[in-house]
C-alpha cells in the first residue's frame, strides 16, 4: 500500500496542470450544461438574473418538438453521409491509391487534400459557397459545357453541406490510413497474391482485418468531430432553406442565442452529447468484437 501511495504521489504533481485544464475546459462546461438544462436560464429578463429550476420541462418540450426530431434526423444523416461514408471512404480510397505511386504524385495529391483540411472552417465554407452558388464555379463550368446550372445550396442543400464537409475533412482519414497501410506486413499481401487473390480480395480479406482497429478508431474520431460541425453549415445555408440543413448544433444556437432560451438550448446540447456517446459506445463495442 505504501508503495502504491508513493507511486501516486510521484505522477500526480506532473499531471496536476492537465487535470486542472480538463476540469476548467471540459468537465466544468459539461457540468454547467447539465445544470442549465434543468433550469429556465435565459439571456434577458428575470430568468437571466434569477434562473429557476424547472426539472424535466425542457426535455419534455424537447422530445415533443417536431423541430428537434427533424434536426436529430438531419444530424444523423449528415454524420453518416459526410463522416462515416464520405470522409472515411474517400480517405481510404486516397490512401490506397497513393500507396504505390511516385513521390511526386503523392506530394501533389497530398498537398491538395491537406490544403482543404488546414483552412479555417469559415474560409472553407466561403470557398464552397463560391463553388456552388448560382454564379459560382460549378455553374460556370456546366454552362460552358452546355448544361443548365442551378442554385445548389437551395435545390440540394443537405447534399451541398455533406459534400463540403467531405472535402474539408477527408485529409485526416487519408493520413490515418496512410500510416496504417504502411504497417501492414508485405509478406501477407504477397502470399495472398501468390495464392491468386486479386487486389480487391487482398484488400478485403488481408489488409482490412489488419487495420480494423485503426478503421474503427478513425470512424469514432471523425464522427464526434462531425457531430459538432456548426460554422461550415451556418455560413453555407444558415440551416435553410426551410430548415433542411438545421442540424442539432444550429438548432441549439438558434434557441439559445437567437431566442434567448439558454436552458432549452443546453438541453439540446445534452441530447447532442448523448448522441455522441451512443456513437462512441457502438464503436467501442465493435473494437471488442473479434472479426
């Protein structure tokens, strides 16, 4: 027991600053959010000065609201389309494509893809807006080809924001999978090739099982990041048209800061936090399951 106590005292002081920072910027905000979700806290009025405990009223209103249900569904679609399928799939394809290419080609493709990732989210959103709006680059190209253009942000808003998030975030998955593929033993793929397995079968039956944990970890990271995407959608569509891209982060912002209902907005934030926990549990569970 004495030795264990000495070990704790040995590592505790160096870790103390990390614990303090985690408490201030992670645990503290989450705790306040949980508290505010059960109050009528507001930006103005009496509730701003003296908020009152309202119990489960915010959650009752939340779960009976058609707006919350629609936003929850849009959030799930946005995450599945832009993260689970889009960023994950495109990142894997790019990593496999560049695995045996020349250094020059890898450098060119890598630079183009990473450039979108390092851009600030607002700048990336304006770049996509300039590409997809009525007088944007895409319509100019379509016009030159004799094809009719349209306002993509109005006619296909969800597809537009999904495409924008894929373009901006694919670099992370690509880099993760490039590192994972470089660690796959070459003798495994060579043995499968000798046995007559084609590229697709080698990837599916040999490479993918080896990097399975990396795939799940990457999925969890990009899913949690995508759940909180706000600025990209807000700049492109502001949740419109007709609330067709109003995901939970945008609905939370609208209720908390546009309408001043901080308590109700934080209740939506708790739902978003719970949704992230559900995705995380699914991924962690899959990590424990053997192939």
